[in-house]
């Protein structure tokens, strides 16, 4: 393992410059979902490409997609006997609405206390710049101890619609041993962590039809089937009294939680009181036999995200609706697959829906769950790097949310992903007054420098 001290000294001597450059990138309003910001998207991509060249990367290019471009750069001087890391990030950001709730201009970065406020500061321009500065620190002082490739896309905030075709079309270019996804967080400024598991997603819409049109509930109620009543009864039956999902075969592929893993998750600073305070819920519920942390991060779920039927305006209207609709999402855990739970939902409806209504299921979105084994070399290297920088061992955590790009990269390139970023839970991602903790930006650069060395060793 190479001594990273020269690269650490290089980064430490340029702390002000690295922060100023982050501010420069943050001033570009690269909002991917708004068509009028397309020129700014291109400007952000070209800014990053120029910065990659300055850092010492080669083969830097702004590569087109059917949407916003991808920025690519590499350095493969370590040779084929050393691992290749693909650093993933994105340069696009969310819209800033509601603007009136921002304390300062979202695209004029402002440091208040130890936090840098701007749209994209934490999600994820700060994390992209930290990884790029780490690579530069190695390249400007000695030989980078591994091979590195950067893939920075511009459509993550709109679901990465063109990333999978890009990955499949450039498999040889992007071939690597590990993907380092910097779009992640730690537990607090003083508690580093390794996110080793992400839940997947399967999102459905159930449409149910009863009579040909809406009817008078006084004239027809009790004689004609009400699809709203039937759909609600079906949804209620999707869980049993113990909070378990009743869809046939739903748990068949679920990887059980080992006692040792449950113990580690139990060490996280998220007790029932925290979940209640954070959510504002008067009580907790869910699958019996598991803690709230386990239910929210490491167990599968089925939730109603929306319901619509009949009259929903002010006052009363005695209508028997002809249609009912529900939007349902399922969070998946290893080793569930979206197509498996889709079949389970269909089987449940075929068995329980009465012949008095017709129904259809629309599959809107899906993403596979992901897990990186805790005894992998990548996780071990990340632990050593964070422990050195923070002075304490990181904690293991799993996230209940979904990062679709992780599954895309695994399926298209056959590469596992290490989630290693340094945002904080209160960074206001996608909300007004987004921020990035400046000490985390600097420690993040150090941690990436050390991770490259540790993983290469």
C-alpha cells in the first residue's frame, strides 16, 4: 500500500481553492428537468470536462445521449494488475422551488457557519468535486495506485432515462472492478458510516372498473358493485394482522437477516423515539418481530401511495363511482426481483378480486435491490480509510430508499457498487436551503485519497 501523505499534503494546501472551485460549479444552474436550462446543462458538463483535464485525467470527453450528456475521463497508469474503479456521479440538480423559502440565492453559494448553502451542494456537486480532487492529489504528487474512470451523468434527478442504453453501448469503455458511488451520506458529522445495502422498487397502479358510468348511490347502492369498496377491501387484505404482506410468494426470495447483522443495525442511533420524532407519527407500526430500523431499511414493504375514486370535492355528492384507482409501491430487499412481486400482485388480484369488477395493473417503475457484502475488499478499504480520517470506526447502515443507478450498473456492467459519500441527513436534499458541511467536504477528499490507496493495496 502506497503512503498517501504527499497527496494528502497537496489537498490540504489547496483547501481554499477546492472550495472556490466547488462554488464555481454550484453557480451553474444545471436543472435537468427544465428544458430552458439545457444550455446550462451543457455548460456544467463542459466545465467538468475542463476540470478533469486540469486534474490530470486523460481521454476526457463530453459524450452525447438522447438527453443530457455524460462526462467521461480516465487514468489507467497503474496497469492491468491493479484494480479499476469507476467513479459515478451526476452534475444535474433539482429545481429550487419554492424560491421564497431560500435564505440566500440557491445558485450563489454562501457559507454560513460551517455549512455551504446552494442547490446541488450535497446532491451531489460537492461529492463529485471531492472525488475529483482526491484523484488530482494523487496524480499531481505521485502515481495513482489504481486505475480510475469517471462517469458523471446529467439525468440522475429525472430518473437516468438514458443511462442504461449508454452503459450497454459503452461496456468496454466502462469495464471496471468496482463502482464508487459518491451520492451517499454518513450518520452525522462525527459518525462515519458505510451504506452497504439499498432497497429496490416496484411501482404499480391498479385500475378497477365497475358499472359503465357513475350512478346515483341511493338508486343503485346495494344492488350494483362499488369498485371503491372492493379496491379498499383488496388493499386491506394485502397485509395480515402481523403486518406481513399477504401476496403469494412475496417473501420466497427474501434474504433473511442474520443475528450479527441485526445486532449491528441495532447499534445505529435510530431508536423508536427517533423514528417517531423524525416522522411526526403518533405511533409506529409494521412487520412484527423487527425493529423500526430493520423494517425501514432491510425488510420488504408494500404501501399505498395514492387512492382515487368518485367525488372528492367539497361538500357531498351521493355517487356510486364506476372506477377506482390505487398507486402502490413495494420496496424490495435482496434477493427479490421486480418481476417476481409483479406476478405476486397479479396472482393475489386474480384470486381475490370478485367477478363483479374488471381490473388491470400498470407497472410504472422498477429497480433491483443491491447489497455489497460487508467482508468485501471494497468495504474493508472504505472502513480503513474512514477510520483513519475520522478517528473512529464507521458504522454499517442500510438505506430504505432506492438508487436505481446502482442496479443499472450491476446489471449492465456486472460491477458491484460501494456507496461512499459524506452528506448529512439534514442537508435538505431536494428542498430549500440545501447545504454541504464544509468539514465533510475536506474530510471527504482525504477519505477518497486514502480509499484509493487502501483498495489498491
